C-alpha cells in the first residue's frame, strides 16, 4: 500500500490529463445526481491518497486508512458510514474485479468526498434504470452501490478508458454554535442554585492540546497547582462520556471554533468532578491557534450555558409562561444524552425537587432503562433496567401518572430511589402515539411534597418533550446500528484471519475491552465431559488483570447453558465483595489479627472488588450445536450494560464461537496430521564408522512434515547398511501413504538378504497391488560397506531417480550410476546394480527432483547447476555439503518451494583429515 497526504487547496486529480478531468458518466438512478444538478465542489482543504494491491488483506488496510484519516481530520460523526462504504467498494475492486484499488479522500468545508478507482472500466451499472438493477443484496458482491444510495448524501460513477471510479460524498452534520440571547424575567425561586462563590476555571490549551494556562479557581476546583498540569494534555485529566458509535471526543471538541457541553475532570484525589464547559478557539499575537476553556461545576451550568436563539416568528404570539418550556430551550439539544440531562434538571427545578430521573422503555415496552438523573448517585445507576410492571408508578405500573406521599409506606414502588433518602415522588409516563416510551419522575427528601397539581404540570411537560426524546433516541439507535455494523465487519475480518486458538482468544478479549465492557473473561470447554476452564482474562487497566484472574480461578465457573443471549452472573461481584469485607475486617483487627496496622493485601483486594463489582453477564459460545465456552463481560462497581451493547456482544459471541471452534478443529487436525507424518519419518540415523552421513528434508505445503519425498538409512547386517532416497508422484497425505509403504518394505526386503534389484522388483509389485491408490515412484537404493583401507564400497540401483553425484578430492564431479526404469508403472523390470567405490575424501550426493527442478521464472537449477554448486564443496564435511546445497537451492528462487526436497550426503573422511 502506498499513501500520501497533502494539506492545502484544490489538489490535482491523478487521473486528469493536462489539468482537465476525464469526462464523467454517471447513473441517473436512485442516489446519483445528474451533472447539471450536482452542487459545485467546495474548496479542498486536505487530501489523502492510498493504493492497495488486489489481495484480500487490502480491504482491512483500506478501512483502517479511511478511519485514521477521518479521525485525524476531526470528522468522527461520519467515520462509521465512510468505513462501511469504503469496505464494500474496495472489496468490489480487489476481490471481485481482481485489480488494484486507488483510494482518494478529499476534505472540504462541508464534508468529505471519497473515491475508489479500479482498473476494470466495464460499465456494469446502466445509465438509466432503477436501483433494483444494481444486484441483489443477497449476493456476495455488488452491494457497494446500494449502500452508497442508502448512506451517502451524494454519489456517482465515473469512467475513463482505463479506470472506473465510484465516489460518494458524506456531509458533516452541522454543529450548533451558541449565540447570546436574553431570557425572560423569572421569579427568584426559579433561578438556578449556585454556591456562595461561583468559581470559574480558566484553562488555556495550546495547538497541541497541552495546558498552557491554569488559573487560581482551577486550582481550587480540581486541586492541582498550575506547575503540576502545565504542559500536560487536557485529555489526561478529562473524563469524556463515551458510548460506542456516538458523541464527539475531547480532542475534536478542542478543535471546534466554539463548543459548550458537559464532561468530567479528574481532581488530585482521583475523583471525577462533573463540569460544564465553554470552549472558544482563538489566535494569539503570533497567529498560533489555542483554545480557552471556561469551566464551572455542572450544577452551576447556567453561569456559562448559552441557549440557542429561537427562530423569529412573523406573528406576535405570546410567550409560553410554563417554566419547563423556558428551561428546556428551543430548539432542544441534538444528542439524546444532553436532551435527557437537561430534561431532568428542568423538571427538578420546575417542581422544586431534590432529585429527578428519566427512564426509557425498550422496544417491546417490557423494561425501563435508566438514562439520566440529577440529585442521585446516577453514575452507578446508569443503564440499570427494571421491568415495567414492577417499575415506577401507582399500582406497580409506569403507564399512568402517580404521586407517592411517602415511599417508606410502600418500599420498592420506585426501585431507583431505594436507599437514596427520597420520600415523596411524582412520576409520569412519556408516550408517543399511545405507546410508552419512558418515565419521568421528580422526588424530594420530605414527605407529602407533591399533589395531583404537580403531576399535571409534570405530565404537560412530559407530553411536550416526549416526541423530541423519541426522535433523538431513534437517531442514537441508528448511529449505534451503523457503528455496530462497522465494528462487526472489522471483528469478522480479524477473527477470520487466524486459525491459532490462543490468538483467537486474545482477539475476542481485545475486541470487547474497552469497546463493550470494562473487563472480560473467556471460559473454554474441551468436550462435553469437561468442566469450563478459565482461558483468558483482560481488563482495560492491565494492573488489575492478575487480581481478577485470581478471583475467578477460586470460584466456580458459570454454568454452560446453551440458551442464546446474555444472562446476569452475580457471583463475581458477590465473591469480590465478601473478599473485600474479610480483608477490611482483618485490617481492623476484627478477625483476631493486629488492630494497629493495615493488612498489606487490602489495597489490591479492594481494587479488584471495585473492578468487578458492577453488572456481570455471561454469553454462551455455541458452535455446531455445542457449547464450547462462555464469554463473560463485566463492569466496575454499580455500573450496568445497556441493551444495545448486549445485543452487539451477542452478535460478536456467535462469530467468535465459530472462529474459536474452527481454530480448535484446525489445531486437532494439524496435530493428528503431524503425528501421522512423523510416524513416516525414519528414526535417528545410525552412526557408521568411517563414513559421515547428513540428511536435510523439507516437505512442501503448510503444516506438512512429510510429503512424497523420503529417505532412509538402516543397518542390514554386520558391516552393511542400506540407504534410499525416493520421490513418490505428488505431494501431501496421499503421497505420504505410498512413502510409508516404500520405506517399510525396503527395510523388510533388504534384511531378508535380497540384493538391490530383487528388493526393488518386489517393492514394484507391492506398489502395483495398491491398484487405483498406487503412484509411480523414483528410487535410488544402495548398500554401503565401509572397507578396511578407509574407502567405502557402494552397490546402487537408480530406478528413474536423479543420478547420484560423486565429488572427488580434486574437485571433479561425475554421475555415480546409470538411469533405469522407475517403479509403479510396469510389472516386469530388468534392474541391475552398479558398484561404486568412495575413496577417502570423496562425497556422494543424492537428491530428489525438488532440488534439481527448483525454478525462478523460466530458469531451472538443473543437474548442471547442482554439479556446479557441488564443485565448491571440496574439503567440506557431509553436513557442510548438505547445508551449502540447501542454501544454494533457497537462494536460486524467492518463492516458497512447491515440491518436496530431500538431500542425502555421504562422505568418506580423508586418511589424514578430520
């Protein structure tokens, strides 16, 4: 892949001629715009380009390139759509069209244009027609244009004689900028409540995101002196509310010209202080950009918050006097979390309550999920769920307005308020077209604070906000859906890229933490009779992994229930709580221990308890109708999972289970194959007095240890040894089967006292008896007898095999045998043996045709090339000769060998050498 990034003005198009673009030809169907109707292009402010080879892994590289590019440009809102569209278009180019793909990203003021060009200019999309002609969505390919039509703001296809380019435009959503406005006069009791002194932290951030200025109020609010934070990135202190697929990050917010919103700042004690911030992007005297941040405590947001100006109406309608409408502002915030938070704050102020909360209903209206609250420990209750019929409301129903004068008389009527000290509460439903979408409540610490009049006021406000809340909720679900689609695409790609079990387990954990959960554990089940085994643990803080692993290893694993979906597993939180309680009691001397010192293990124990103290769920890993493990996801103390995250985790668990089972099957198959193959290899080579022997063997194919080539060296009788090197037609398991037959038959026949020709004739008959499973075989067989004068006598038969080469001490190389018919083809063979004497210092080299037929393009090493290499081996030991031959073969061609290779070198040491 080659890339380039060019900031600045309009860039040249790489496919233009003399500065003029090629004629564009676009479909006039759904989603495509005629040339005369296309809006004029904005000024290009940045350009990023990359080229990808026509291989499968290029698709993942293209997705990563687009994601990194748009993240760097600050376009987080459109990343998910861009990644999905790019994935489909690059797949069409490199996989289906089989050409390389050129990817071009262009940034303008109003959005991003992405072009994918391939070298397959055939016009597959008609110039006229409906989108139905683009292909079926059930096909493996061809969905790219349909996705463009569904997701892109504009798109089209351009053709040239050598290129076809599919482009799409994604517009950046307008981010509302606060404007100053005058609000109506309000009674004093309706004004926001602030501390005796309102402290406004003034923090200046330089162009790199580092803190350059920190005032006294910032020191007072957060506990850091200016010299402690100056030069540090604000992101080290900011606790940004993050939901996968939604929201803007702190880095993006600092780059905007103006921004207002809520986030948290970690103070010197490690606590998160909720703040409301107003950011303004400015330039200093030198022209360098920086951001000035004004921060107040979140409940004092009225000091900084700038409501948007309402549209001016042509009619002079009277202003609404309902305080709730004044506080909610017009228009409402775009994102759901801000809208819900503002709603509960205004509802609390409207009824002069101590707390307020808002719950949203699930699609089937069976559960309510806590989404916003104020005046309550809401951080630990966020995303908690309660059944509707047991939720807030009179007679156990959330579908009607209700007033409770004293919750102590009816414990559990409003589960969210248990243990909070709230006594009186008024709750009303949020409904859209008669369907329950949520529940809004306001509570107070005193009893009897609310009546039906307050319930009617709150219901009126809920009716006015319900439609806006539902619209924002549907928008959030759509963004989550798109983010989930992108997440699952990348997860599937990663899981499909490995067949290693341990790597698959690691990928499963790394994909879930921290995107879906704070920590996770993977249990595996070897077979139906085995207990679940804790195989992998991961936490977003690596220092906590060992503590969680120790805790989980000491408790019973979850039951391997095959029922799909996530189920709550309370055991980790309960066990961690009990362990922390026992440790705390020991540290205080309440369990017989010393009372004047803190136990050394209390810190890690309490930290582990906090890490696993939230909601823990278990998802079964089911593959091929069998539970092969469990994926456990957890949150820290009192945190809960939202339903959409659990649904995404369930989709991931199905993909992960299949990948894990595939890795298991592959590992088992590889282990069995390698075990069987190793049984075909001869045992250790015997040590022969006065003769050096060395063997190098390479089987072609991934995971193969034995193929169609084989070798053997074995004792026949006192002072005599048999040796063989052969090549069965083909490679892989079928060839290896004939290899085993040949090697074992050679040993049996040779030890019966038969000479070389008789041994090979009987082996030929045995191969032909295999019928359709038989394969022809080339074989060099011989008998070696060391002589008293230091030489060695060899009797060899070369049946269709590459001839052995003899290297003399003077450097001459010559064949040591004559060619004869190969085995496994005809029944009657007329074979004979030849006698060769190796003098001291001589080398006999035997190879298979995988060595001599090694190719690089049209060139082949051949017998002559092998002989030339052997001439350079004079004076080397047998091991050195074999190693030099193998290095020469490997250097001759860069590609991996496609045929098995075997090298057998025998050398008689010189009388005055070695």
